[in-house]
C-alpha cells in the first residue's frame, strides 16, 4: 500500500489515517461539488437545458459527490479496515470524475471548436481535486481516469484528452517516485522505531538491575518522572514522588565529603548541566545510601527552560568498598588493630617537633611467647583466634591511654603519646604481661602463652621513629633473653648484646655443621640403694673463642631460629649410641623440646635412634616439660600414646615451674616426675617452704604410681632432706657433675654403678655469675668496682685493694639502687662482702646496667 501511495504523509496505514484521512476529504469535498456547479453556471448551462439525459447525468454526479461527502463520516465506514475504506473510495472517485466529464461532454452543451474551453473547467476541477486529495495520489489518479475515459469515448478534442492524460501521467509518476521515497523513509522510521524500542528495553533492563535510574523535573524542580526501581529503594511508589521537589529525596552534596566544589543545589539553581555529583539519600532511614547523579537542563526551540532530565547510579556499595579499602590500609584485617603503616605514621607524628620542642612518647614492642607451638599444634585457624583474643585483652588493658597495633605475626606495638613516668610504664607493662598470660579457650582447648615487652621512649632513647623501633626491639630481645614473660627498658649496652646474640646464632649454625656440639651425662642415683640408675644427657657447646657457652644462652637462640629440632634429633641419636655401651639396666634420659614433641614424625625418629644404637626401648627415658600441655588437645594425647607404644619411659621435667594445672597428670602416662632444682636448692635452709612443696609432689607421684627425681641437690643437708621426704631418685652435683661419654665408661669400669655423695655440709644462698660495674660509697668518697658473682646475701667485688675487714660502705647498682654491705675478707684487689639485708635477685636483674664497663 505504501508503494501505491495509500499511506498518509508517507506513513503506513494506521488508525490515525482511518480517523483523519477520509473524513478530511469528506469535509472538503463540498468544495469540489461547488466548483462543478460554478463551472456549469459559468458555461451558461442549466439543469434542464440538455434534456433528460443531461439532467440524469447531473443528478448522478450530484448523488456521487454527495455520497463522497457523507459516507466517510459514517461510523460503520470508519470501523472498516484501512484497505477496505480505500477500495470503497476509489470507485467513488472514479465515478465522480467520470460523471463530471460525462456531463461536460453532453451533445450540444459545448459548441464546436470550443474543446479548449471545455477542457479548462475539467482541468480546474481536476486541480481542485488534487488539492483536496493532497498526497493521496491514487485517489487523484482514479478521478482522472474516470474523466479521461469519458473524454476518450466521447472523442473529445486532442487538447482536452492530452491535458487529462498529462495530469494522469504526472500523478502516476509522482505517485511512483513519492512511493519510493516514502518506502525508504518508512524503512528508516521503522529502524528508528526498532532502535527506540531496543533503547527502551535496555533502559528498562538497566533500571531493573538497580545499577541506574532516571529522573526528570519540570521548570520548578518538581519530579515529573522517576524510575520505579529508585522509588522502591525509598520504600515509596513512583507516583507518590511525582510532583515533589528532587531535593526532597536527596541532600545537596558537601565539599567536605569530597563531592566537588559545585554541588547539586548550585547546579539546580544555576540551570547548568552536571555529571556524577555524589549525594546522600534523604528519605532512607535504616541505612546510609549514596547516589551519583548526572543531569542536563531541557530547553524548547525558543530557549525556554523546561526542567532537568538525567540519570543516577547507586554509590553505596562503592563507598562501602572504598571505606573497607581505607580500613584495610590502616587496620589489621585479622585483629582490627592498627596495622604497621598506621602505627608508623602515628609514631612519626608523636616524635615530630612542635613549636620547636621535641615530641614525647613511649613505644612498647610485644612478642608472644610459645605462640609458635600453638600455631603448629592446633593449626593456623586456632592461632588466628588466639591472636584476636590477645588483641582484645591488650585493648582492654591499654584503653584510652595509647594506640595498640599489630606489627605482624605474633608481634604487637603499643604507642603511648606524651611524657610518662617510668614507674607508671612499668606497671602498665606488668599489667599487660599478666593479662596476656591468663589461660585462653581455643576450640574447647585451654591454651596458655606469655608475652615479652621491650620499651623505648622519646626523646631519651631516640628522636626518630626508626630509632625508637630499633631500640624497643633491642629491649624486647633483652626481655626474651632474660627468661621471657618480663619487660625491659632500653639501655645503650643492648646494642652490644644484640650483636653478640647475632654472632652467637651464626656460630651455633656453624657448630652444628662442624660437630662443634657435644653431649655430657649427669648420673641419676637411687636414694635407697645409692646406685646409678641412669644418666641425663645434657647438651654442651664449647666455643672455639669464647669457651664454654651456657645452654641457657644458646638453647633459646636455637629455639628462636628453628634449629632446636635438628639439634634435638642429633642429641637423641648420640645419647642412644652412647647408652648402648653401658651396663644393662642403666637408662639414659634425653630432653625433648616442645617443637620435637609437636612433630608427628617424632615417634619414627625415636624408633630409628633405638634401632640404630641397638638399645632396648625401656632404657630410654624422654623428659618432657609442662609446656607441651599449653596446647593440650587430641594431638598431645595421641603423641603420648604412640611413644608409650614404642616402650620408652616418659618423665615430666621441671615440674611446678610452668603450666599451673594438674589436670594433665590424670591422663598423661608419665613414669617419673622430676622436681625442679628451684625447689630443691635451699630447701634445707631455715624458714624455707620448699620442703613442703617437695613433700606434696612426692605424695602426688606416689599416689599416681610414679617415681620422683629431685634435681639440683648439692649439699649433704639437702640430700638428707630429700631422702626423708621420700624422693626415689636424686640428681645433682652431690653425686657428680656431668661427664663426657668416655669418662662415664671409665667410671663404670672403676666403680661400676656405685655412687657416693661429695659436697658441702649445708646449703648457702644461690650465687650467680655477674659482670657489672658498681659504685662503692665510703666516707664521702666514691670508688669504682666490678662484681664477679653475687647472691642474695653477699657478693665478690674486685677493683679495690687491701680493704680492711668489717669496713662498711654502700654499693650502688644503678639509678639510685643502694645496698649496704660489710667487707668480710680481702685478698689483693678481691674482697668478699656481706649485705646488711637480703636482696631480691629478680629485682637486681631488672636494674639497667647503666654503669657497666
């Protein structure tokens, strides 16, 4: 139909064409009838002048034209389909043109030779028809065909026929050309419609996904359109928002919130376009929601402002992600504490100068003791849970006094801004140690750990962040070296100690490779028979330059560096090989580190060592410390069961000095309890409570069917007390010092397994080797001396010559710590002094060696 020119204005036939096209022709067709009547009058024709035939044609013409006026107005006609309407109109147009031409061509109506004059009214009416039909050219062609048919039949003049043929051809050519153009335009419009529909679908889908929405306002800023998806997020309907100001649903942007210099409110009032302005939703109650809004002003063809039209997207999740990224950049993801970066930034701010004055602060470095064994035995999830609980305790203890952060692993930092009294810092450090050392419940398992603390202060110990961190770390190493579970303040000599520790670590690695370690054996004697029932294998290291290195010094280094497992396996194999040469029935005891015990392959190592030495399992005694129960779980029970299956004996070493619970004794299959030497030494001294503790331990062991060994017995009175209290075995210098394997064999060949005590008759206070420079105050003078060894009641001091006996003076250990003493003897530059009152050795160890040489 498009090709034939039936479309209105080149568009496809539609309901609008049905309701507007033919009624329009019907309204104008009376002009056509009036034009025909005017032609009749102008030509001097009357209805009766041509006879009945003329009147009949005239009546038919009027009837046809009247039908063209009335029929399109009928509702039944308008209800027809477009092509039905067209086929009804085409015959009417044909008959209208035919009847008019027939009327003009009645014989006698037109004078001979006046064909041109007859053609003029025909053409005038035809042109009028063209004006009425407009671009409905097919109707015009139908009209001209009717007129042309009569003219041809009536043998009209050449001019008249030519003019009608020309009109018909022109209309036909125009119809075909316009049909081609209309078809192309219709195809293009169809494509545009498809694109528009596709765009509508995409926009609708975009709205449904919730990623974006659209809005429109009038010139007053009130909403005329809002996406339904946005309305749902506001818990209202879109209709309820129509007519409301857009500022009712959003708050204007804020420069302080990073929303740019020009906010939404500015752009709305200035009627300027804007893009991606962050705004906060004003009608959301339960949560904070952020949107990014873009919009452009809308103007008509006359430049009049009609409102805004734009889009928006939800920024809430992006803002949350950005906040999370910011949080992760400043806080530890596991514990929620400040991370390394934030702690460093805070420390740099704390030490920065203000108004020409150096900043003040205190830095604590914390390292968890025995955390690695928890992580290795219970697994990393349990270790993470433990770290979270530790962080909560630290925050609870520190409170608002400072910033708690996690350095990484099991290391923490505490920053206390401002100046603080040293005593107050010490109390806080002790409170932290006490809080962290309380038991934890991890996955139903009781876990006990400790913490060591190193402390440095600004500006005393450094004026830069790096210096404070380095010095606090050195103080932490000192705390760990002093037995862990303590705090230490930084002192300048710690640099030398740290370098010494590093060098010892290198030398220890070299000694392990080059067989620089060796094993010695100390006898264990039956208190009843006074015969040697076994030996304890003890690790020793003779440094090629420094000489003998104490195990209390190098064993912690081996534990920290991970060498303890390798060293422990070597000691086990060496001890089994040496014990195989001893008489049957003489056992060898080997210490097992918590790291070895936690290794699932340890039972296989034990079996391999026994098989390699051809040693009976019953002659091997494994000494295990209470620290293995810090992670008391199914793995611990399984390890005990596997070791007992092998047939070796198990001894609980250093009983009473570590884990405070006795519950593990109910299920751990120990054959022996070893009483720590700290309870044995001094037990025979007046006022000591150690004897009561030993008696309780012996009673507990007897009730459980276990042997007991008292360690560290050195004097005759201690030996007598131990026997009276019922200990089954005794180990200490009273029966011999540790010997190398060759000396053990030599002693066995000489006296067999017999043992005889040798030592002092009575106990004396414990003495410790100490190299410390002290100040000696006497009679207004200050002298410098050096302490070689010390006990709670006296010391050996060198550096002062020929001091008379009974000379009284005061010994200053440092920082105002004075002890009154009396000289008892003096030989050259060495003298023995007795303190007026007993001193606390633990307190003495905590005094910084500020005067050390």
